[in-house]
C-alpha cells in the first residue's frame, strides 16, 4: 500500500510560459500514470499561475525514480527560469489516502523546503504563500491498475 507523499508547488513568473508548461506537464502526467510505485495523485491549478501536485507512492525510491527520468526530468531545468516560486515537502502517510489542500498547505508551510529558481520572489525566500483557493480546478490522477 502506498505510504509516501510528495507535495510540490510552483508559480510561473509569466503567462508567456503557460502554453509550453501545459504541454510538458501533460507529458509528465502520462509518465506518472505508468510509473512503478505510483498509487494516485492530484494536480491543482490555483490563482496567480500557481500549480500544486500531490502524489502517493509505495516509497521514496519510487518517487525519485519517476522524478529523475523521462518527461519529468526534461521539464525540470526549464522550471528554473520559468518559476519565481517552487517548493517541495515529503512525508510518510498514516493511511493510503491523500490529504486535502488545506492540510497540504499546512504541511508545505511547516515542513517544506524551497527549490532552486533563478529569479526568486520575496515569498520564495521566506517560503510564504497563500493557501490554495481554487480547489474546483483539481484533477485526479490514478496509477497503473493493480496486477
């Protein structure tokens, strides 16, 4: 049963990066759906060009294997210049369920760490940002069928 949660948040610096981000994100989602050890996840497009991802994994090694390969790995260098805010948090899940967005925000605020970006905002430097507001723009992602 999946027991490792990975949470990310990023904010695009400009609307001009959105079209290419969407295309590359869809490639990463296709990769994610078939990733070994992936259970389920959800994406959230929030206000101010902010994007949240939350995924449930069998273990940290499975998450890292996904992160370091394929479409996901290809987009990572671009985010350094496209984003002015990026952060990540990981924890062991007590259940096989993903938390809601308010809990995710609380976790990111308390336990998260900033990821590298070339032009960090003031909020990035202090890991301070608003809680997700537009939760109706959530998208669920299911992993591969159980064997």
